[in-house]
C-alpha cells in the first residue's frame, strides 16, 4: 500500500495532537509508517524509485532504499491524491546510513511542495500547536 497525501495529512493531525518523547532529541514528533512511496530522483526528477517509508513528520520523511543516495541530494516524494494529480514534496537528503547490502536508511528534510507549502513555516506552526 502506498502513502497517499490524504493519509499523510491524517498522520500530521495525529502528530499535532500528541506530545513527542522528551528524550528522543527530535524537534518534532514522528509517526512510524510501513507503507511505500515513490521518490523522484535525477536532475529532472526522471528516475522513479519505490522506497519503504519508516516514519514521517510535518517536515520530513525517513525511508529505506535499495539504492544509495547522497547527503545534499535533492529529490521529490510523490504522494497520490484521489481525483487530482499527485502531490510532489521536494526535499533534501540530510542523513544516509548503509545498514546492509542494498539497504540504506535515508532521512529527508522537506522544503516545499507542488501546492506551495513552506515546510519551515509548517514546522513552527506544528511546534506551537503541541503542548509542552
């Protein structure tokens, strides 16, 4: 099953309602997700790679990829939407760890999307909505 834009928004609403763990060192809570998503790579985002999502947050995504990625690489995550063109969330790879042969843990920071969402602004809105 693929992560859709509707499901992503449901996860974000749930994150806003719950507090993050105080000892995990993260600025925003993450929700574990075991779904697939398509990542668009390459200079013109012409390469489509399906990856397994580990977790999502209001400002990023963690996934497992069989292909190595590079820190600083820009890519797009494609989220399917019912009755509309897919939502593309553009991001930058922040973390890559090879954990086995052809198994890479990847962390991506979202920057913007095809709807014009500013993810830095979204992060501050979510942080302000979560009780301390």
